[in-house]
């Protein structure tokens, strides 16, 4: 049996999405900037994608910029906004549990002379609005807070944060990394006071290598990629038409019966976490139930290193992540787990299980049976190995 529970890292592309992309690559393959019929046909896919995404977010089509994915969207938002607004101030606010695409970009901006405040979070991973208010200054030009944490599934108070930011300083830009929340929650940037929103297609059963950035038409953001002036100069380069079209179709699918899909995921999550309660030495990180995202469960297993458990599960046909896939190749402990105060003995013993609507109750039950078999055995092996050293 094969069970894929690493959907926060990437998702399986839907068959109709893959079919549409194949058609575009093999038949409607013109350059969308070309004036002939092939180019016009190709450009229609881009227009339709803009219409689709703008309608889902209730924003204007001209406010959507297509990118290569979440990382590029985050980079454009942070670097582009910082450089465009540096005369108004050089202060940026973010949190300690952001994705590396935000944290590493903030580190780069610090090297360029910007000041960055990193807000702490509570034990559930939630940022404090009080701390945000204290950190705001007249020179704060940008605040970047993720919507859903990619490791532990915390849902941040984005709408309240946006309202607070605009009340304290209407000129401060608010960026939200929505890579893990788009397709699982209704997001309306205008209503939520969001100036920039980053999204990636491969988290919603779309293709890898494509995403978008929403930028409010009133926000000052400089391009960071230069060339032929595509997308009104905000992101030069020939558009990835198959990817863009595939992303739009995947987004339509994700938001079709959104509430039903979300309820289904919460049911899988509850079934799994209830089953974990029967295992000793297990810690679930982040919010339970509907207090957190519907698809993410972070589990620390005392006495078993995450890499050992990951490969033991793999041998049984179960695929998971040891924390965030985007930083799992680095030896340092998760900044998110450190930020929420996870004890030292659990830091290198954490596995992330992340579901999608393609998963089943059978998948979760099989995973629980395997865990109940593996955990005692691996603990005995670890104890034996340690005693022998």
C-alpha cells in the first residue's frame, strides 16, 4: 500500500490539469507576446487565468502577477516593496516562524541596511497583535506574516493584523505568504487589508514552477526581474503559459465546494490525531482540530529521530516530511519548533503528516497501524544502540 502524506511539500497534479498543460505544450504552444494566431491563442490562456484568480480573490485582473512560485513571489513582495518605499522608512516586521523564502529575504534586506523586527509566537505558533502593535513605528514600511504555518498548521490572525497595521499606519504595506492557505480558505485581500499575497500552484494539485503574486494597484513595488517588459514590466520573461493555465484550473477545482473539502480534511485530521492519543511519548505540535489548518499534523516522537522514522515509514509505503521539506536538507533544528518552545529531546524527533483531498480514511488508519508497530520497535533499537556506544 502507498500512502502519500507530504502534501504540504507538494501535491499530485490533477489529471485534468496535466491534460490541459499537455494540450498547450503540444498544440497551443505559441509565445503569448507574438502577434500571430498562435500567440493570440496562447495569450487567451493567460487572460482566462487572470480572470479566474481575480474572481476567486475578488480583486482586479491587473493586480495579478504570474511568477515561478511562492519563493519568487515572496522575494518580489519583500525586496520590491523595500526598495520602492525606502525613503519613507527602513523598518520591516515579520515573525520568527516564516518560510525561508521570507526569512532569508529579510536577512538579505538587513545586509542592505534595512532593520527587521522578528515577532515571537506563543506555544501554538500564533503571533500576538499586542507585539505587532508595539513593534510598529512611523518608519515601518512593510509587515510580512504568513497565513498558515507550513510546519505546524497554525492559522495566523491575518485579518485582525491587517486592520491593526492600516489603523496605525495606512502607508505600511502588508504582505501575506498564503502558499499553505490558498485553496483551503477563502481569502479576500481587499477586505483583509492585504497589499500583497504570495501563492504557489503545486500546493493545490497544480504544476511546480508557477505561482502568482497579488499586488494592490496602489502599492509601490519595484520589479526585481528585468527584460522584455512582460506583465507591464513587473515580471519580465516569457510567461509559462501551460503552468499558468494549469494553476488557474487547479485553483478552480480547489475552490469548488471549498467547505466540503475542508470538512473532509478536518475529519481525516481528527481521525489521525485521535488515533495518535493511544501512543506514549507523542507530542502534537501546533493547534488541534479546527483551531489549526485542516491538513497539517506535526508529531514529535520521543526517543526516535525524525530521519529514522521517515525512512521506516517509507519502507512501509508511507511518505512524510521531517519538518519542512524546503529546509529538511539542513542539519539545524526547525526555527518554528524552537519558536514555540518545543523541548530539546523533541526537536530532532518531529515528523510532519500533511493530507490532501486525495487521501482516504484507509490511508490514515494504515498509517496509525504502522506507527503503533514501528514506534516501540524503533525505541528499543535506539536504546540498545545508545547503551552499546
